[in-house]
C-alpha cells in the first residue's frame, strides 16, 4: 500500500528556520539556516528537498536522492552553519552556476569518477580559470564525500579527481619598486594613503575600507572587521584578526588624514562615503579615483590584488623574515611563501653564484673547471 506523502513542518526557533518530518517512526529535526539569511520560501524549498526522496521511497532505497535534492536538503543546511556569510554567498553562487544547473536531476549513484573528471576537463576546455575548476573539484569531493559518509553511496566517486593541466592559469602581475614609486606619485592624499596601507602595510582592501577611527593607533591598526559587498563582516579568518604595524611614513600620513577629516570621532569611518554614514565602496574608489590616474601612467592594471602580491615580492626581495610578514598580512607562512611571494631574479642569481662558489671551493686542488 502506498504511503501518504508528508509535508513536514517549518518553524522559526531562536532566529533560525527549523524543519521537522517523519522518517522510519522517528521525527528528526534539522536547522536549515538563519532567518536573517534565508527567506521562508528558501527554507521551504530546503525542506521539500529533504522530503522528496523520503516521499518517493518505496522500500527505503537511498539511491532515490538526486544531486540537487541532496545539495539543497543536506549539504547546504549543514555547511551554512560553518561558513561565514561571504563564504556562503561565494560557494552557493558557484554551486548554482556550475554544478546544480548541470546535475540537479541526476541520482547520486549515477556519478562515476571518469564522468566527473570529463566534466572538469570540459570546464577547462571552455576557458574556466584554474582557481574556479579547483574549487569545483573540491565541491564535488565534499558533496559526494558527505553522501558516502551518510550511507547514500558506497564510495565517493570524486575522491581522486584532479584539476586538468590545461586549465587556464592567468598571469599574476606584480609591480617593481620603480612602478610603486610611480603609483604613489600620481595619487591624491586619500588614495595615496589607501595604496600605502595595501602595499606597505599589506592590508586587504576590505580591511582598509572597513576601518573606523577607534581601530587606528599611533603605530598600528587593529583589524577587527572588514567590508564585504557593502556589509560589515568579521575578518576573513582567525589569523586575519590582528595588529598591523605602521611604518613611520604611513603613520604620519594617517595622522595628517585624521587632521583634515570631517569626522574623526572613534566610531567614524576612516574613509567615509559622501553621506558620511557608510564607508566608501572599494569599487567606486578604484573606478573613480584610482584607476584613471594610474591608467594615465600605464599602471591601470595595478589593482588591489596586484598591490598585495607586490607587498610580498618587495618583502621577499629585501630578505625580511617571512614569519614577521605572514603575521603582518594575516595568513600562514606557507601561504605567504608559496602563494603570494615570488623570489626576485637577482636573489636567485645570488643563490646560483653562491652555489657555484661552494662547489668550486670543494673541488680537489689542481682540477681545472
């Protein structure tokens, strides 16, 4: 006899959407997300995704789950509890545009390792960047790994996927010291301070535009928040909440900027918008005030990502302690050395010459090189 389909229940509990349903004589509950970040319609869709395979199940086979139902009903409700708001937005956009639109109706047990690798190969052939494809590989591994851990799959078909070699690797530009001096020479005082906080102090743009005067000390900045897509957010990760040391030149420039600020009270924004109630948006500042001036001297490509990489290169070129700079930047030494910094050619040449000298010095006497 066919069982009657159930609709479950959806309630607001302490600011969260909580779903409850009946399954195998039990009444499980699941928190779907915060009311502030999820509408009732979105919460209902997540509950429907949970109930669809249950209602369709005749003899209890777990392979009735589709990829889309599992992502909406199990994966996202669980991982939203871990992700920051900014991370959730980025991850969900990527899933929507690349995975659920492609695989929503496929059952979980229909995926194979070769089929998934072919999917990544096709994305690479279509011109997607290495970073995006690497994230998609990780998404598939995590989603199907969770399905395997929950018993919906015998094994994870995405466990051994790799990022295709032909994935596009965009050039990561950096500035030379001469280009940095040129950049500084063409900017107005506000934009000059912003650029120096990025290049000299190594701050992220969201941290710079999220500054309020109570974060600014005489010789350092307390990074306690950032601006992400116009919203005040916590720093990117635990390491990002830190004290950023200011060199004397940047500290003096900051003091001069505070001296001419319309509002320098503790809660005021260091870089306010025209209405003074909100900080200036990074994209507006770049597009209106920075990029046109930099383009006039051939540096229109030197955006905030370039500035951060340039900081790491200049530190590496001056043989500064990588641990000190990692703490300044707010990430690990491994990320500092292997992701951002690139050893300048002159240092590699010095190392090559030193190795040659060491080898020659160890040669037996009388041997001609």
